[in-house]
């Protein structure tokens, strides 16, 4: 028997429909499991278990009457803390933020609430979301449930850890350079970074996306059907589209598949990671896909200029703080922001032009292929106490050369577990598609999920 906290959203909904299980029972079971894990994992911010139980009771009454509120009625969910929920402050991972309750739900929060999902808590993130780590000046250190000495990644740190640990089936994260895919890779879960604008975001920004973080592709698809509904607040959003998110796996026979094993910059690919990605590519080839190599397309200079662009942007926010609030920012992030303090206007324009150059290079390199396979991260997870895999403020982005380009190019990219190192660290396969082909990426990932073979048992407290 599958434990209730390990049940997928689809399984919970089926059990509600047949009255084999109620939303109250499911919510209580997940909360009990969280209470066993959370003292060590520290994945949550602002848990509201009483509010969740109240919402679950309302959902239970609707299911008893045969009138569920929406497609997620009674299903437990967590939401990353930078996605506003009405009445809860949004600290952005840093102790420097003045804690003011959010006046309204952000689009993604509103959509899942309208669909009846039971919001358990917010999840942790590092300062301003600018680390692939569970380190934060505001939140306690978030750890990886596979091994508490390991990093959960980030910036959707708590969401990745919560999904792997069984804090319910559904979790929301955000991604501007790899922030749902890196924790997905290092926690062994599934995620999709959608095409820019597919999921409305408030406030929108270049490359910023909200994506589902789940244990299964089907649960991510279920969540995408709600998240992708329109919201006027995102002035960069795509036109509403009729997408059958419930479409099943796509057999890769006949697909043209790119295999991208050298990003051209950043950290070299770890041998165990490379072997796992090559093994995944062989599954595609054995199924009839045409697999061809993709040449490196992100240069060290491109990576450096993107780092500089983000430093300048963050310096503007950091410099606006009082000295007292600046002192509260995580020292690593404060030092990183200061790297953007004395950048000339000419260099800023070069940074903007570089953004477009990365976008063009990514599309040019990947357009010949239906999908592109690559490592999500060139390296497995690392020490929990470190801010980045290099732990070097001068080289903070060396691990995002496979993920970040797809934020710039606005293409959908998923991460799905494809193996483990000898030490037991999960390894993520990134599956990227052409712009707007979010469903195609999901369907191919769904096929791989069935083809990859059995996974390790999920970690337990």
C-alpha cells in the first residue's frame, strides 16, 4: 500500500472520487509526515496547518456532495515564498526585507486556490533567489532529504526538498536561470520550466518562469492545466491557448534529438553525470529517435557578462537599502551585489546585448532538433553549507551553463531524474524543446519516465 503522503495528486483525486479517502485524511497524513521531517529538513516558511485543515474540511464537504470546486480540490500543495499568497509576507529569502503581508494572491497562487488545492505552507529560498542553494539570511538552512549533509539546490530550495521528502504531491517554484531545474536534479524529482509567459507571473521579468515541482510528470501536467490560465497582471504572458495537458507519453520514434554534453563554459561535466546522460540518450536511440551531438554554444564571455548583468540589477536593489538592512543580507550575496556597483553604462548595454546573443545562440543551436538532451547540472549536489558548487563569489554561475540559456531563449526545459552517482546523489536529465512546445517536452519526459526503469525508494525521515 502506498502511504498517503506518497500518493500522487492523480491518486488522491481518484480516491476522493470513490470516497476511499477524504481531503481531511490526506491533509492530516501529509502534515504528520511533515512534522516528522521538518525539524531536520527546514523546507517550509509560514506553515498554516490549521488553515490547511479548514480548507480540507471544505473540500471534503464538496466531494461528499459530488461537487468538487476544481481540478485540484483537496490536494495538498506548497508554494515558493516569492510567489505571493494573500496575508503572508514575502521576504524574498533575505532578512533585509521589511515583512509586510501580501495584499493579494499572485497569479499562480490564485489559480491553485481557485482549483481547490489545499495550501499547506510556503517554501524556502536563498536571498533574492540568486543562489542554487538552501542558504539564506532569513530562513534556516534547508537540507537535502536524500542526505542532510547535501545541498537541495535553489533557488526553489524548499520546494525541491519538500517534493522529494513527501510533503504532498504538488509544489510551485520559480526559475530565472535554473531555479526549478537545479533543485529538481539534485533532489531526484521532476519539473518543467515553461516557455516564458506560459504561466502568468507577477511581476514578470526577463527569463522568469513559474513551474510545477512534482514526483511525477502526470502531476506536473495536472498543475500546468491550472497555472497556464490567463492573468492580466503578466504583461509578458502568452495568448491563452487550448492545450491538452493530459495527453499521454510521446514515443520518441522518428524524433530528431540533440545530445548536448559540452556547454562551452562553466564547470566540466562530472564523469558520472555524463555517463547517466549518455545512457538516457541510448534509450531514446533504442526507441527509434535520431540522436545527434549539439556543439557548445555558450562561451565563457557570455557567462561572465550574464553574471555582470545580474550583479548590476541586484546592486540597484541592494544599494537602495539602508546600511542597517544591507548588513542583514547574506554576506555572499552582498559581496556578489557589490560586483555590480561600479559598472559603466557601456558595460550594462553590453550585458543587455549579451542577453540577446545568448538567446540567438541557443535558438540557433537547438532549432534543428525536436528536443535536446543534456545534463541539468554538470555536477551532482554538494555540501549543504555552501552557497554554490564552487563556493566562490567570483565564479558563482559555473553550474548553470546548461540551464540558463533556455531562460534567455524562452524555450521550455524539464528536468527528470535519470540515475544516481555511486554516492547516491540524484542526476537530472534536462529535456528542452522549441519555444512554445511545452506539451511536447512534457510528453517526451513522460515517455522517459516509463522507459528509465525503477527509481530508488524516496527518502524517509
